């Protein structure tokens, strides 16, 4: 148990909060206030816009013109988009951490980390497509999986940026220190 600090609740008077909880909120607040992190998120989002267009375009082409299943179309679109994302993020967003060098080990690590985004994306596409079909039926003039894809891209952005920032593109000094342990 962490030390407890008194705080005042307007309705019930003083109450105790764990110090650990307060420090967690302070860390989250400082992360949100960090300009470097914000700029990286904006850059990552810019790269993501390009990759989203590639991903969505290839997914749509695979589904509508090639008749691929959701999983196959999503996997093909994802692998092309994530490869482009790795190159652009290595050269732009995380240039300081990667020294603008493409490395197979870093690419493999990036692919592994981005699998969480892919899984989140695919699960979201399935769930939303199912819910849209159940709630609206066949009345839509658009394939419900395309609506699901829009939501899935949002889920994958959150997962992909977090994993890229905290695990894949670590500053060289921090990466060496963590690898030594």
C-alpha cells in the first residue's frame, strides 16, 4: 500500500487517496503536456493519414473488386500500409531514435508491435460490421465492413502510436540501458 494523502471532497470532507494513484495521474498529465510527445503524435497521425488511405483503398479494392474475405483483404492492405508506415515513421516521426536508418530488426519489432493494432482493427471491423447489419439490416447502400473499417482504423491508431513510442522507437540511450538489464 502506498502512503495516503488527505484530500478534501466538497460533499463528504477529507478523504484519503493513495500516493501511487496521484503519481499515476501526474505522469499521465505530464505526458499530455510534453510538446515533443505531442509533435510526435501529430507527425505519426500525418503519416497515418497517408497509410490510412493506402490501407482503406487496398481493403476496399480487395473486398469489392477481388471478392476477398474481410480477413484476407485486411491482412493484405495492412502489410502494405504498415511497411510504408515503418519507413515514413523511421525517417520522419522517430528520426532521432532511428537515426533515419532502416533496420530489419527494427522492422520486425515494428511489425510485431503493430500486430496489436491489426488485431484491434480486425476485431473492430467484425464487431461494427455485425452490429450495423443487425441494427440496420440490408438497407444500407454501403458494405457494413467499410463502416467497421473506419472505426477499426481509429482503434489501431491508438494502439500503434502507443506501442511505437514506448517500445519500438526508443531513444538509443534508453534502449541500451533497457537491453542491458
